[in-house]
């Protein structure tokens, strides 16, 4: 059996039928923005491999840090022991995240980070004398991961998990924030969505531990950009009602929107913030949950005085070393001009797509570019076209989108824009 046949018959890929898989392509190696297939085909990874590889693949500074760490201490348990990579990463995260998020919990993936954040919120409320506050509020249109508690706060219809509805906790869904990033913020709270959120939180506040949302960019739920003012108003409502505000920055963190964190677009500090995806520059699975001093103090003062979570591979030194190297690459701020440059160029280059038949909307924010169609588009149909255009794109729902590495040259950005338009013409 060839490797490709074995893959087809035995391996599940994300969201696939192992008995009837779609096409997959064998990657031989990757470097910078480019991935190379076993037949020599080269493609720009315009997905940053699901939004992670912000500096490109196999960045020499990150692989050097990983190699040095492997020869030193690839892993050690985090219970009762610590190590320099964990401390060094913690320093950087406390320093770079919004003021007040002073406490770090390391875990293995984005979904687990969301689980941890939700557990923190429930323990916080217990310690604050609110044992009835075990549920969560969230706007529709969100995506927070594939594990159980994370699934429960994904959009109940298009969040990929409606199948499990009966098995999930009942959570409270507010309407999707109605005002987009490019619109003016209307003062009328019925029009801007704040009134609906306020009603929901007032009505069920005594049961709600936290409000969890993806700040500004709803990613896998639909690639929608909403107005940052919504977050300022959400912060105010949460403060009034004793609801914790949880930002899931797993997709938006580390420069993707043009700011280091989407929270910075609103100037809002959440109580808890989830980080993942680009944390290691896409070199290893890793995540972190940042919590405010208030949340950490409360949890510590409650029963049993401990935060009740601790994964086997917590604080893995290799992942911490990769993350430190990735964050160091962001430290000089050069990413800012690069992301702004990508945004400017793609806005111009994708504008003509607005006139294409079947295109509903075109939008760009930072290094996120979306052509939204008025119909569903098939990733399996897109992939053979990717081989022709030399740009790896994986559309989902109605969205043909790119979230490329920040390192693309203007020529490469042009190639990505052209490939997106070609997909919009064909799909
Ligand atoms: C990808 C993603 C997650 C889940 O992260 P995994 O590493 O896939 O578990 C959670 N929230 C958001 C916003 C994401 O984009």
C-alpha cells in the first residue's frame, strides 16, 4: 500500500469521513511562506496552516531555539518543578498582553485553553459566593473549539456542533454583534446590539459566570469583523453585573488584526484571555490562558483554594522555547508595517472581486482577507485549483479567505489576491 493509500484508508483528517475521504496532498517540506508537495508542486501557504505560521514555516530563529532546547530539556513535568523557558515565556506574555493580565496558565491547544478559561470563571464565581453562576453567555456566530465546553459556546447553528445539541450545556446566546467594523457605530442600543446583550445578561445574570467572545473577528464561525465599540459596552455590562469577560484571542492574537491583540483595537482588558494558534509561530501545539489578579486572587481564596486543572504536558519546555523565539520575532514591531502593507495591498487588489457574480462581500482587516460568496463553496473543489495557482487556500462555508504569514513579499501577496479572485470566479 502506498503512503497515500494508507492515509486515505486509515487516517481521519479534520472533519472528514475516513470511509470516503476527499483529496489530500502529501507535503514533503515547508520553508518560509511556501509548502512543497511530493510531486514538486510549490504553493504559498496562504492559510498560515490554520492561522499559526505567522513568520512562515521552519523559521530559522524558532527552529534554532527548539534544537537548543531539545538537547537540553525537551520535557519535564510542571507539578513541583519549573524551568527557564516557562518563566521566560511568562515574562513576555505578562508584558505584552493588556495591562492587568498578570497570571499565566499553560496548556496544550486552543480548545483546552477555552476549557480552562471557562473553568476559571466558574471557580471565580463559586469563590465569590455565586454557586448558581455556572453558565455562559456568548454572541451568535462564534467559534471556540471542538472540546465539550468549548463546543457549547460555538454558534449553535453554523458552529459545526449542532449535532451534539442535546448533549451540550445550555448556554445563553446573544444576537451576533450587528454593526460591522467598517460601519459607523449607531448610538441607538437596539441598533448596535447592546440592548439585546444587556437584556440577556440582566435576565440570566444570576446564572452566568462569564461572557465569552472572539474580540472583533469572528473567525471559524464566519470570518466576520464587528465594531470594537461592542467590546467597550460589553466590558461595562459585565462590570455592572459581576459577569467575567473572556476574550478568545486564539485566532486574533499576535498581530493578525494589525494590533498585537484585538483587545487593543477596543482598548479593553478582559478578565481572562485565551491565546493559542500563533503562540509558537505555528511550530508546535501550545496555548496559554491569561487571568487578571482579581480572578487569580478569588480562585485562590475559595474552596479548595486551588485552580483545579493541570495537564500532563503543561508548560512543555520545547513549546515554551518555540513561543519565546516567535514572540522575540514580534518584538521589533516590524510585523506592524508588514501586516498593514498586506492589508493595504489586498484591499486594492480584491476590490474588483466585489463586481463578480456570486460575491456577497469583500473585506480586509490586518492580514485577514475575505471574499464572501452568496453560496457555499467547497474546499475539495478549491484544492485542485490551488495546485494551479500555487496558492494554498481552504475555503469554508461561504468564505474564500486568506490569513497569510506576515513575511510575504508584495509579489507573493499579489499572487494570493489573484488566486482568491480566481476561486471566486470558479466556485
Ligand atoms: C482555532 C480556534 C480555537 C481552537 O483551537 P484548537 O487549537 O484548534 O483547539 C478556539 N478559538 C478560536 C477563536 C479559534 O480560532
